[in-house]
C-alpha cells in the first residue's frame, strides 16, 4: 500500500503529488502556504510535489497575490499562487438519458466545454443501436481538443455495477445486463480507461462538492431529466452506492395501486413527479426531445392560467410525498433538486417547503433546507470526477504509463 502523503513512496513519487493536485482541483487557486497548511505536509514535500506536477503540465505556479482571496498575509516573503493548469488533461464525460446523449469535455478546473447533444428518436435506444452512436460521440469529443485525454466516464440511469461498467438494468432504455464499459472501450479505441457510473449519484456528488450542496454535512440530491426521477445521497463526502442501485428514489410508492411503472410496481414517484406527469396533469402532450411544452406549462401558470397552476400543485404534491419518506429515512441536512424538479420547485416553492415541514418530523427537527442545483452540467462534472480519480490519486503513474495518452 502506498503511504499517503509520503514523498517518494510507491511508484508515483509519493502520494503527496496526488493530494496536492486533488486539493487544487477541488478548491481552485491557492497560495503555496495555504496548500501546505491545508494538507499538513512539510513545506519541502509540497515543493517537491508542485515541481513534479508542474513538470507534468498539471499545475501552474504564478506570482504571489497581494490582497484578495487566498492572499498571503503576515510578514515574510509572499507565497506564490498555484492552480491546476487550464490547458492540462481533460476527461470525456457523457450522459445517457431516456431521450438523448450528452457529451462534453471537462478540465481539471471543472470547466465544461464542447458539449454536444444527440436526440434519440425512441427506435435507437437498444444497446446494438445506441452504443455505436455513443462511441462515435465520445471519440468525436476527444478529437475536439489538443489536450491530453485521461479517461472517459458515462453516466447512466438505472442499476450500475461500477466495478466493471455493467448496466444491470436501465428501465427507460430497455437495457438488461449490458457490459457497456467493455463494448464502449472496444469501439471508441481511445486508449484510455472507460468507466460507467450511476447518473444520479454522480450529479449529487458534483453538487455536494462544487454546487448547491457545498458546505452541508449531508445532501440528498434528486434529479429528473424529463423522464424518471433519480436520487443520490452524500454523507460526509461519501456517496451512498449500495452496489450501484441504492436510493432508487423514483420507485418510492406515492400512490398505492396507481399507474403501472416500468419497474413492475404501481404508483411510483417518477410516474407522478416527472415532466410526463406534469404534462398529463395539464392535459398536454409531450414532444420527444423538446422541452418547450413543459416550459409552456410553467409560463402559463406564471401568467395566471388556473389549469396549469393546478397541474403544478398536483405534481408538486406528489414530490412532497416522496420527499417526506426520503427525508424521514435519510435525515439530510440539505435537499438539492435538479433538472425538471428544480423548475417544479421554483414554480411551487412555498407549497413544497411548507408541505415537507408539515409532513416530515425529521424535516421539522433538523430544519432540512431545500435548494435548487447550481451546476449547469452537474452530471457531466460528476462523471469527470470519476474519470479523473486515478489521475488525482497517482498523477505520475497515470501520465507516465503512456506519455502520449489521448493525444
């Protein structure tokens, strides 16, 4: 086992480099003095780590700051500012949902670029049709940059065995026991690791670290990409995974004996609280790949349309029912709502917040906070976290394994 924070240990020149890189990746630019203080390492160890990381083009060492956040204080020579190299390695992050594929490039500074979307028409969601399309999209993304690509992560809905990228089940795609990572790795031919993660868990982790969940001890994140409802829970920085299928929030029963769900049960939350449910309640039809119909319901409600307002209230009421069970079970400090659920909450904020406080003893006692997500591409950011994990642990080992990796 490599000793944490001991320069020269293992084949990576010491995990100090990984700890420094991880800190800069998560916190942004810091003075060298603050890096040393935060990690509790010797100044010489930090200096060696920064030298190694700079030689690998992973960090930049700039001039000392005078004033502002992270500025040097006190007497003595000002400490230089260090940050991840914005032109350093990237990860290809992809998200597959019920009606589209979204692919982008994410840097160590968490900037998301070159985002491309491919709308699925409903007849091309079986693995034999969708995986080649996904492979082409991933390969195309990698070709759009001259930066080194160090990994690919695909965020999938459903039950995922993350150890080998097996999709155990993706109900809205009709997938069952699909070895996605193996198939995709063979088709993309990029020479970098391909991993697969559970979309809701990855999005929740991104919001916990960098978005609306930042600073909270525990976060329950609920997301809806038009179809279905996904859930993720992060406690003290550790996501609840449960073997790849923990917290299937969309399948909490909110209407016993209600509408049939693809999971085989009746009355599941996602049948009553996603965009399909809102359109059904409003008496409108959904057009595949387009969100304007859903937006129209919110716009009409804001303009005073009684039918649209009642549809929102009905859908939000079912969300409150689901939240009550989840909050009573998990006792999160903060609830983060993303995607369609964020729009729904903004349209019925008082109703949802007051409803949860009324129905959940845990929410009352713990003063559970409800917020909407901050990150525009939370799932892609979360997927990049997974793809970057080996690099952040052992930077020298990963990059020296193949100096031309991803070029």
